[in-house]
């Protein structure tokens, strides 16, 4: 920990200047808490419970598992996978329509304008942009469309779909070191810039030539101080 036990905090002007000066060819962004404020993964879970998309049986099981996660009895990796597996048996088209409605009504207004600007400016400069998230791909792909990030540049928690129906067979759950592994499978081992907000992004921030902790959690702020990384806090809407 540094002497102040807190990392340097950048102003918006300083943050933008450092990003543009870095001139990244490849930039990787976490989503929840980084591109927009809320945790869209847990919010989508509750929304599908409230709207009745999930059955009573599935809701009971998921509520029990999520309570276990909050107590520390269920790991981050396990719960992120289970929050996608719980939709098994539902048509993918139904899930994508639900994700579109959910993001429009619950998350879109809380996109950080500064981060929208960063992504768009980097795209204009020719940067290859990737989004990496432990939230389900249906929600993440819908959300990053606002940023002009195509689905083929999204690495998110996802299951196999057969004949248009979601299964419980996991394809990927990018969290913690798993984010680094997911990027490596996509051919990205040393991204020029990485943006993330939580300790679950620490591993992929650590492989970046230019790590940018954005809106960091307390744990990531401490980690950033230890590693000498300046942090940036977008202005909440």
C-alpha cells in the first residue's frame, strides 16, 4: 500500500488525456460498473423474477443460491454461471427480447457519458474494442450495442443453445482470472488498455499495458494503490 493508502484520482480531463495518449490498438472494457453504473447481472435476475419470466421453482432455487453467494458460501464463478443456467428451457429469442426491454427500461439511462465518449473516440481512432463481463451475454450484447460494440467482440457468461432453446451447458463464465483466459482464447494476451471497476477485473487489468480502474470498488481501489494505478470516477447520472 502506498503512503496515502489511496490511489491517485484522475479528473475527467486527465483521464481522457491518458487514454488518448496511450493510443491503444486493442482496448478491453468490463461492463457493469465500468460502462454503466448498475450491476445489470443481478438486476436482470431480479427483473426476470418480478416479471414472471422465471418459474416459481427456478426462482426459489436461484434465490437460495444467491443468498448463499451473499453469505460467501457460493463462489463468484459458480453464481455467475448459475445466473445464466437458470434460464434453461427458455427460447433464446424470448431471452433476447427480455434483455432488450430490461436494458432499455432499467440500465440505459445510467450509462456513463464519459465512457460512451471514450469508446466512440477510440473506435474513430481505429482501436479494436472488446467487452468482457460475467453478466449473461443476452444483456451484455444488448447493452454494448449503444457503444457500437458488435456481438462478436463480446466475451460474457453464456450457455449453449440448441434449436433456439437455452440449455444449462456453460460455454464461458469470464470472471477473475477467467477474464484473462477468455481473452487469451480470443487471441488477446497483452491488451494495450483495460478498463474495469471491481477486484474481479484485477487479473485482466494486470495484463494491460495501460490499466484504467474506473469507478473502482473499495477492494479494487486498494489494489490500485498497491500497484500505483491512478483511478477514475465517472459522474453518476
